[in-house]
C-alpha cells in the first residue's frame, strides 16, 4: 500500500515592515490556497483595511481584483493577508532588501594601504578593490605609507593619490582630500549613488550589442 503525502509549497521572502504594519516580520509567506488559517485580517490592494473575514471570502476578493492573497503576518491573531500581485510584491521586497543592504554598507569602512614604490600590477589590484567597495556602497580610506628617506619625496605621494582619484572618476567623491599625517597620507572616498548599478548594466548592454 502506497501512502501519498501532500506537500505544502512555501514561497520564501522577507516582508517589508511597511507592508506588515509593524507586525513581526516572517521569513516565509503563503499564497492563495496555501494559506491555512480559517479567517484572516485583510489589507486591500489600495492599502486600506478590509477587516476580518473567512479565508475563502478573502480569496474571492483577491480573485475579483485579479490579484493574489499573500499572508504577510502569519503569527498575528488572526493572520494578516494582503491583496496584491505576488510577482510585484516579491519584486518590491527584493528592492527594499537591496536598499537596506546599501544602508548597512554606508556604515562600513574599508582601508586600502599603498606604498610609494608600488608596482603597476599591485596598484591595479588595489584600485580594483577600491572600485568594488565603492560600487557596493562602502566608504574607503586610502592610506599611503612612507618609509625612511621616502619622506623627502612627499610630492610623489601626492601624485600617486591623484592617480588613484583619476582612475576612480565617476565612482567616488572625495569626503576628505589627501592629507599628510606623520609618515602617512590619508584620504577618504565615498561612493557615488548609482555608480555601481551603471557599471553592472554596461557589460549587459555591450553583450546585447554583440548579439545583434
């Protein structure tokens, strides 16, 4: 005798706080007939409260709107559901998550250390790291260290820092210009908003052009 077990499919996502109305954020969501509760509190497609109703009635309301019924707060009593297009809902959530990560990066700081006699290969590697950090929305502190008699040629350090700035044109803004402190020149670079997204879109556009 073979037993069949029904498996409930759960769509994973992290709902935005604005959509849950301040209710606890869950790590998954059930959609339409996957919702188990007998009755739910419904938020209509216009964002207004539609009240508490049977889940079957809420599903009917969503069908009338040509949308989905998405459970956004299953631990509430009764669970809270929203009438919305699930694809659009998931897209908006992913967008919010990206923005949240950017804000988290804004509080981070990376440091890249240079030497006056750095060779071209190492220099290109260091600049690439700086560019990657900036495109991820992370601030970068660039530090140039002098050794021994190199302090007698501090002007070469200024030229190296200017070279870094020239190579990062369009992806950074200078929050703190190059400044000599002891035996080190420091400067602080901040990301340019949207620069990373433009850089990532450019290769895709080139690929499309080649395909044509």
